[in-house]
C-alpha cells in the first residue's frame, strides 16, 4: 500500500510539473514530456501483458502477441 501511495504521489507530482512546464511554452516542454509519457504507457502495457503471455499455452500465439506489442 505504501508503494501504491508513492506511485500516486509521483503521478500527481508529474502532472503538476507538466502543467507548470506548459506555461514555459509548448516548444520547450513537448520534446521531453512526450517521451516520458509514452514510456510510462509502454511500461504499464508491458507489465500487464507480459505475465499473461508467459502463461499462454500456445507458443505461436505468444510470439504473435509479443510481435504486436513490439510493433
């Protein structure tokens, strides 16, 4: 539960930081905010999907799903 709280505080801090950085100008903030956001989504997606892929009974299906994830 403490780790969940730490994660939630990090999300709130990141949201506040990005809102403050928006005032700097979109040209200055966009090149470094978007990669961090995309990386967060990729991390969450892989953490949710990879354990299910490892439990898959058909290896071909796992390979196809992993390829789709990487694409």
